[in-house]
């Protein structure tokens, strides 16, 4: 077990940032840790990386208790905070060698070279960090988090502020890292989670509201099925709503309609029958797949 959290709570004065949180992350998993702003994501990550103590409960990383064996935890964890703290006046290679020295790494220069190659920093390695783009600064942050070869990598909003090309590059890097290490990352980009993470944990108001495989989570909240239909001319909304199993019919643009039906009923046959009776042609019809973003909204709104 790479990460084990048991009944963790964190209180700031009268505010409870985490309330009896428990979860496990197994070795080799890439886990998305999701939640609205202020949900407790960063607080949980800071506890796991020994930056702050919990108020109650237990947490361990690679079998080491975060309260009683913090130095062992730090040896096994690489951490990229949300606000990537870098020495902007240092050169890339100089900075990574400095971090390597703090970790007392043997063959420091060879390890720095490996990290530069892994994170794609070759052409930027002789520049000052302050002269780098946001994307390359994030790469430097990931390189410093991995330089001591930790078993667990924890990243808080690693792709915030990146352009689409940089996003794709950092996602690919995270996926490559995840082949050998356990990765826990927080993000607000649902497409990123679907593309990278095998498992999702959603937290809201300091409490876990979902903990499941990404593929299962996308479908478990489906209470309705949604079908998108394009007709050749305008249908009757009231007639569409009268079809057996249909809950709602909404016109989006032109003659394209989103039709919501009960999860247990397949409304497509009823739509075809209506079109035939009404002498209307169906130009296209497709089932709209549930998105992780919809599940996230549903769970966090329910919790509120």
C-alpha cells in the first residue's frame, strides 16, 4: 500500500478543513484527487507530505507514519505544490544539483542529467529558471520532485496555466512516470483526469463523496440517459415529452434536440416511431455518454 489515510481530520480554529477522511492508494496507481476550491485537497496533500500535522487520525506513506516517521516519508515522496516554489535566479542545472545535494544523492550529476532528459529540459538546462515559460518551470518542479527517486509522487494542480501543447506534454510525462511510481494529483481539468488517471477520489467540504475507478465512476451516477437527435424540421416538444420514458426534451440549436429519458428505458424506438407518424426525418441520433465533469457536478452539489 503506497498511501493509507485513516479517519484524518484537520481543524483550523472553528473551521474543519478535513472531516474523518479515509482512503487508500495502491502502488502503481495514478489517482486524481478532485474537489471544488476550498474542499480540502491541498490540506490533505500537505499532511501526506509532512508539511502540516493532522488534528486527528492516521496517515502513512509506503508504510511510514507521517507523524512519527516524517523523515522516512519525505525520502519516499516527491511533492510539487500548487504554487511551484523555485529559485528564479538559479540556473536549471544549478538548481537541480542543489536539490540533489539536499537529498544527499550519490552520483548527483548523473541523476540531474537523467531528470533533465526525462522531463524534456535539455534545451533549457543552461537558462535561469526566471527566464523559462510556465510549462518549463513546471517541468523543473517535476524534476526536483523526482530527483531523489521517490516511490510516490504528489502533485497539486501540476498543469494550471499551461497552453494546450504544454498540457499534452505534461500529461504524457505524468503517464510515463505513472508506469513506475504511484501518482496522486489534484486538478480542476476533468479531461485531464479521464486521460491520465485510473482512479478518482472526490472530496467536498472536507469529506470524501466518491472513491472509485474512473471508468466506473463515470457511469454509476447515471440516473437518466440522454439522446441527441437532429430532425429535418422542427418537431413538437410536447409530443416528444409524451413519448414513453422521456423526462425532458430541449432544443439546442436549429433542429437538434437533447432528449432525456429514464435510465431503465431506451427511448430511441419511441423517437423513431414519433418521427415516422409525424412525417419527420431523423438526420442523426446518438446516445450522449456521461462525462466525469457531470458526475463531479452532481456529487458536489448533492453534498452541498
